[in-house]
C-alpha cells in the first residue's frame, strides 16, 4: 500500500499481539533505508540473528550471514517482520525462502510494491486501505482535540484537513 496508510502500524500491533506464540521474534524496521547504508545488509542480518537467538551475533559478511541464518534458525519457529521492503535483493539476504526457518514460522513483509512479494503459493497479500471520511475525521479529532469529534468551532476546518489528507492516517496523525 501507499506511504502513510498504516502498514507499519498494523504490522507492529500484530507482532506485539502474537510474538509470544513463537520461539523467536524480530521486527526489522525501515529495511529499505538500513539496507542502503554501508554494511546495511550485514547489520540487518546481525539484528535478525541477535534478536531471535537472544544473544549477540556477529556476521562477517552478508553472504556468510545468509548461511548463518539458514543454519541457526532452520529448526526455530519464528516470527519475522520485514518493514518497508522495496527490493527482492533485500529478501534474498534476510528471508529468501520459508525453509530458512522452522515449521510454523511466519514472515510478514510491509512494502509499497507488491512485486517484491511474488513468492510461493503460501504468500498472502493484505492491502492496507485508506480511511473513509468518518474514520478519518474521528482519528484527526482524537489527535487534535482528544475527542472523537472536532470542537464545534473547528468542524469545517477539520473536514478540510481530512479531505486534504485523503484518507492517509499518517497525514492525520502528524
């Protein structure tokens, strides 16, 4: 879905609610941004391994990192969130195949581009939708006025803000 529609928020809430059902869990935020940095792929692999194994993991290079992930996690039932993925190459270094992880594992990917998600038959895509006008007005009112409706003097202005935000929760929250 498009930027600001709430993909990361939905993934974070889901992760917080179900992570206890898994042997290991990891939420890798801003994959696109971190991956582009110097040593980004290696840093993401270290974070993934360290969080799931609950011990400091050192990865010397990103190709060894792939082997470490496969070797150390192939029997573990894990949940992994890859937030803001925009290139298949990122998946190749972090979670290319379900077989890298134990049975029952779940990999959740947020992305603006569904093309990065073409995978096996188990891949399910959930498209985050924009808010309707009523829900958008309620969210804006909760953030601006700490109330479900706008203050009387601000009804028209609030409706203009909601219209301008075009159903994007992030635009309403900020």
